[in-house]
């Protein structure tokens, strides 16, 4: 009888082998291990080009050339994914200094590898290099040719001099794309620790991720890079927290008509770059900046007024330089299309954020701002469905109005819950309160919300609340629809609450939380015995106790 292992269809075997091959980093070793199982498996593996088309070479093993030839011989005419690593296996020794002789040896190896792969460039699907400059540039210099199938380029340089006075390395990437409509798929490019030069590839790049934290980058360099990529859809730029990029000697405008997603992290003078970009079609903006200034306010104001299609905005950062004085007030800035807004900053630029209006926002996440800023952003968003607040500080004016949010279903607050006293949320179904602080500053606001809105809460999480059994039971009696309850770190909550939740109740009162499905009590003043009795009396509820 034929063994079961030999009855598996070849197509299924190949799929299994591909999944197994992709489950780890040492692709060649995986294939060799599989080929040792039996003769049939070895024949299937050797005869399947797709299993050999992902080529990952470690330059320090001494076997890179042998492996490259071996895999190319078996990859047939399939598209190739080429990865070159400086270190052994998956380890990249990007910070290790090398002697002159080691550098020369590595340079010669790169040239020899380029001669092996040069004639396969038309089959390249992706090129990934975690290498040093003396390994990378010789390889690329000797791989000049058309790459019509290339869709990914990732080059990360190691051991780059981070001295701000040193001219940053520039790396020429001479791969070419045929001109015309059928020039191939869009390219996703990612570069770190150098400034790329790719005049023959730039128009095909639609996604660009550049990390310049460890090199000296200037605004003019970044502008030149963007000018060569007119078809960008997504752009991410990462700089250092206290890094400056400088002004542009002559004003330059960079049109990016297709850009939808912009993410920038770092830089003290980000306004110089933002002021040069034109991207009226922008949909998503994420900024994590190191200094908020009046110049940055002007750049943001211009951006918000121009990019009327913005749907997602995230602004974060810790200002390491304070403004000399408060910024003058100005007109309201309406973000007409923003649906998701996040602000996380302790900047002095609060006057600017007080002027924002979010008429269509559905979710907001606000951290480390004064209460009046948080209230302004919330109250300007009548369509809110979810709101999250954390580390809000200061005080609210006495005349602060109550905001009716008819669509609000979820609220999460880290810290004192003052804002709950100014919210009317008749549809609220999920309330998560963490580290509420003093009893008078927290539970009273929760009571106000419950009395005002009578919300149909299904989920209630209270973590480190300063509330008593009486407070908690009062809330639970008015929230009969709760299905999920979590009470953690409530030092004043005792067995009294557990007994109130038990199945035995007065006929006039009924069972507390009749729809309860799960409840968690952690690090409170309750006892294991009382909890066991509660769990036994209501066995349809999933109970968790620590």
C-alpha cells in the first residue's frame, strides 16, 4: 500500500512547503530540512522554482556566492525577492567598525554578487539590503538595468557617522524603469541613514519611508528628494527630537498632487519643510514634533485651511523649547472632513488648538492638554461616537456649558473625570475610567453623568477608582443593561458589593445587573470566600477574581 505521505497531491505539498519556508528567517535551511524527509519531498522541492525565488544572502558566512548561484539555478524564470545582510544569519552587525582590509574584501564580494545578479534584474520583485555603505554602493553601481517588476526597495545603512558636521552619505540607486504606461507596479521605498538619489526610479515610487535620525539632513536635501518623487501617495519621514533641518535659501514649492498620507516625526524646525509642500488632496496627517513655535502655527494653519479633504489628524510631541509668550488669538479653524482626531502634547501652543473646530469628527483622543482645550475640541464635534482623554490638567471655567453628544457610545478617561460633569451622552454604552483620583473629583462626576443621561451602558471598567461600596452599588442599580463589569484596585470596595451582586435579592429590587455576562474583580478589599459564593449563585456569569 502507498504510504499516506506519498498520497498528498503535489500542489498541496508545495503550498505546505511555502508556508513552512516563510515561517522563519533561514529559508535555505528550511528547504534543506524538508528535502531530507524522503525522496518524493526532495524531488518536489528541487523541481519547484517558487520555493527558491526568495534569496537571502548573509555576506559574513563566506557562502553568499555559492548560495546565490545554487538558488538562481533552481529559481527558473520566477520573479525574485533579493535580501542582502551584512551579518551572519539574521544578525546585522550594523554598528561594528571594520578594518580597511575587511572593507576592501566586502567591497569585492559585493561586486562579484552584482555580476551574478545583473542579468536577473528584469525579474527582481524586491530588493532589501541591510548593509554598510562600502558594500551597498559597489553592488548598486554594478547593477544598472531595467527592473520592470520591482515593487519594493529597502536599504538600511549601518555604521554611519552621526557627527552633525559630517556631510551625510548619498547613495545612488541606478535601477531603471521602462517609460510609458506599462512601466511596472508602483514602488514602495524605505531608506535609513543616507539620502537616496534615484532619478530613474523616482517617478515610480508611491510610498517613501526615510529615516534621517543619524545623519545631518537639510530642508533643501529633503525637498530635492521629494521633487524626484512626484507621484508619492504615502510619505513618512523620521528625524531626531532635537534635530534641525534649516531654512531654504530660496523659496521652493514641492507639488505632491497624489499625496494622501503624510507622517513626520522629530525636528525642531519642521515648519521649513511643511511650508514648502503642496498637497491639497491630503487625507491623513501625523506629526510628532519637538518644538511648537509661532512659525509652526502658521504652517499648520495654512495646511489645515488648504487640505480640506483631511479625514485623519494626529499631532503629538513634547516641546523641548517653550514659546516666549502666549500666541495671539485668531479666527476659528474648521477641519470640515476630519473624522479621527488625536492630540497628545504638553506644548505651549494651546491657544492654536483652542481655535480648532471638528464638526464631523467621530473619534477623538486627547492627552496632556488643559481641560478647556479638551472641552472645546469635544464640544465642536457633535457627531462623536468615541472619546478618549488622558492626563488632562487645569480647571474648567464656571460658565462651561454642558455638551450634548447624541451619538457618543464610548468614553475612556485616564485621570480625574471632570469632563463627565459636562457631557450629556444618552447613547453611551461603554465607559472606561482609569486612575480616577480623589472620590469627590471622580465618583460625583460619574453620578452626574448617570443621572443626566441615564446611559444604556453595556460595559463599565473602573480601574483604581476611589469609591465605596455604596457609590458602586448606587451606580450599578441605575445601569441595569451592563453585560461586562471590571473593578480593579478599588481599596474601599468590599464583600458588600459582592453580596449585592448575588442571586438572592428582595422581590421588590430584583437581581442587580440581570444581563451581566462577565465580571472581574482584582486587587480590591473583597475576599475569596465571598467571591466563591457569588460565583456559585450566578453560574451564567463568567467571573474572574484576583
